[in-house]
C-alpha cells in the first residue's frame, strides 16, 4: 500500500504548461509525467488551443492568461497561481509559448519554489530525439518515443478536428508494386520516357476530354475498353489481371469499376494515372518491419472541419509521418506538393511531424536539399524525398528513415 504522505505529496504536484501554437508537446508531457493538476498558461492568441487542451486532458486543468510580451504579467500571473495552489512540487514544461513566456515563467517558478521550499523541475520536449530534457534539476533525458501511443483521431482532437473520410486498404497493391518496380528499372537504365508513362499517354489520354485533363463522362467511360500493357509491361499486366480476376488482354472500364467498388468509372482511370502510387506507399508502410511499423496507417485522410486531404498518414508512438505522393515530373509541382504536405503535417503534429514526398522524379535529392534549406535547415532529417530510384526498395528506405528519428 502506498504511504499516505507520498500519496498526499503526489496529489499536490502541479505542472505548468506554456501553451504555444501546437498542443501536441504539452499533451505528450502531461500524459508522460502524469501530474495531479495542470496550469495552462496561455496568451490571448492561444486561448482557444488552451481550452481545447483543457477538454482533452484527463487531468484537472486550469487556465492562466498572460500578456505574452510583458515580463511582469507573466511573472505575476504565474506567481499568483502558485500562491493559490501552494504545491509541494512544481513541474514547469516550457516547450510551448514564446521565449519571453519561457524565461519569465522559469524565473517565477524558481523564485516561488525557493521561498516556499518546494521541489521544482523544468523540462522541454526535444522533437528531434523524442526525449524529455530536464534542466532543473539536471537529470538524464527521458526517451518518450515508446512511452505514449496516440491515435490520429486523438491528435486531431487536440485541434478540435475530427477524422472524416479515410481508407486503410490499398487498392490493387500487387499491380501498384509492379508499376513501381518498372519505374525503378527504367530509372536505373536511364530510360528517358518510362514504359508506364508511355502506356498512359497512349491508352489513358484518349479517355480524356479534348484538350483537357478532365475525363470523359461516366456514360462514355462505361463504354470504353482498356488495352493492358502486355508487351512492354508483362508483370504489370499479370498483376492487374490477377487482381481484376480476368485473363484477357483488355478490360472494360465498367467491369474494372465494379471489381474494386469504385464510386465512379473515372476513379479507376485516376488510379491508373497516378493514384496507384498512394496504394503502393500505403501497402509498404503497413508492412514495415515490426520495430518501426506504425500503429496506424491511413490513406486519403480528410477532416470534417478543415478542407484538406493527406495522401498517406502513419502514426508511430505520438509522431505523425505524412507521405505525399505524386507522379508529376515538373519541379514546381513537386515542390508545391511537398510544401503543402509540410504545412498540413505541422498543423497536426508541430515539430514532431515528419514529411516525405514519394514521387517518380529522377533527381529527388535536389528537391530534398532545396526544401530542407528553405524550410528547416536546423533539422535536416524531418523532410525526405524518395524518387524513382527508391521505389523498388521503398520499404527499406522508409524503415531506415524512421529508425533515424530515434537516434541521437
């Protein structure tokens, strides 16, 4: 049985969280350290985030508003809150908030604790190494990457969002893999125009409206028959025949639509045109080695409140990995796709988020270097770009990238 004095000591423990633009670090710290009570110190601009944290945390949480640019306001409000609660132990976590909030909250906690002979500690969450760093007292950092498993729904809930449409089953995974292998093979051989790309131009382009990227009408597509790439891509053809349950070298689009319950015939055309890459990435990430496999993987993630869609999202521990997938070849389109994914990923997971662009481009490292230099020069490994040369061994490349997130 726990000693009553120890029990009372724990009950009086108070944790102070400085609320910044992303609630995830504070949520992680509170869940890992498990204080009896929490003070959410926020500014006027982060009040909504603090209120959302207050709702989500299972710990009793009070709000304390400060003027984020006023040292006196920060110091006095935190000191006043400490006087009200008079804890025996104070834990300050300052990952969030402004620099001014961190400095003057630190001063307030230190001085109040010394006057009242209370134990106190200070910590922050290192997003690169996934560790809680304690600088008062100076203790060994605590690795938390495997201490907390969050769901994507829980992450979204921190922002007041809810998970809308998403899928967990890849479409035609065998065919998607064979297409990916063909790209790597052509890339390795230095083929200027990949075989699959040439087949698309010959077979899919006639299924579009004249001088347009739009597909023909549903009624028109249902009447069309598709020639499979038998000669140039026999492995792709064999895989697609197997997954469609046919033996012929042609397939009616209406039949293909029914085979995978596509809502529209054009969805099958879209899959052949480029959505196959999302299916491939989803399948690869779902089948990573056990030690790096995420607990959740979703495809086509949407929220009910915010208008955006993420191609593939995986969650490992409390860390989101966002994969943006495209077969576009223009650098401008690739960079835009990557930057949009980075923006959305950080909305969800802040500095904890990791982002990868998976594409068929022949020089992915040039885009990766440019993105890292422009967006995050101090944390190089947060962003990865995988190109056509990576597709055949994509599982190994992604696994190594994920392993790197837990290395000092």
